[in-house]
């Protein structure tokens, strides 16, 4: 079973525009560790996250036994609460199955480290693209609007990345 760990940057992006429910488009268990939840107190993300957690089947447990190991892997890099995301990757990765664990994050250090540890990685924009492809109720037009709203709320895309995201939605 795939476990999808969501980091604070992706929660912020999707939460600011009220689109956390798009995380449900994944096949697998969505995991938002408690320290990650506590790391996004900004409104309207905090309220949207609280409602998402109350209404969904989201795990919040932290893999305590792997946190020190994740810090060791990171060395001097401090990624705050996102260390619990990497701890989850360490706890659930499977060398023979890259789809055993995935990470949703905008943070480059988290993404690179998770990928190096064998996890699939995506961003909030990838979540929107996946939802548009998988969900017959989310049209490509709606998905493009969501991408633009996320972009306007602080997670800026380069022109090339925006065209790629919007192009993938249209296909």
C-alpha cells in the first residue's frame, strides 16, 4: 500500500486556495505528520487543514524511530517539521517498489532527499494535474484555474513550469 507523506510547503500551497481535498486523488494512504500540521498555522491554510483532517481518512502518526535517522541523512540541513516526512520515507520505503512511498512537497531538499531514498515525489501542482487526470469531476479548465490561484498565492512557477503543468492538465 502506498503511503503519501505531505510536507508543510504543499499543505500551505493547497490550503491557501482551499484545495486540500485534491490530495484524495492519490491511490494510497495520505499521511500528514502532526509536526507538519503544527508548522502551518497561517490562515486560511490552518482552518482548511483542520476541516480536511476532520473530514478525511488522513493519518497523522509520526515515525518516531526514524526521526534521528532522517536527521542523520540530512546532515547539517535543517528542514524543520518536514524531517518527519523523510522519517516516514525511511520507515516505509521498499527498494523493490518505488511506489511504496511518495512525498508531496515544494521544498527542494525534501524532494531530492526523498527521491534519493527511493520515494516518488511531486508538488502541489502535480497534485492538481493528477486530480485532473484521475477525477472525472475536475475539468481541465478548473484545474488550470487552481494552478493559477496557487501561483498567485506565493508558490510561483517559472513560465516553463506553468506551461508544463497546464499542458499536462490539458492532455
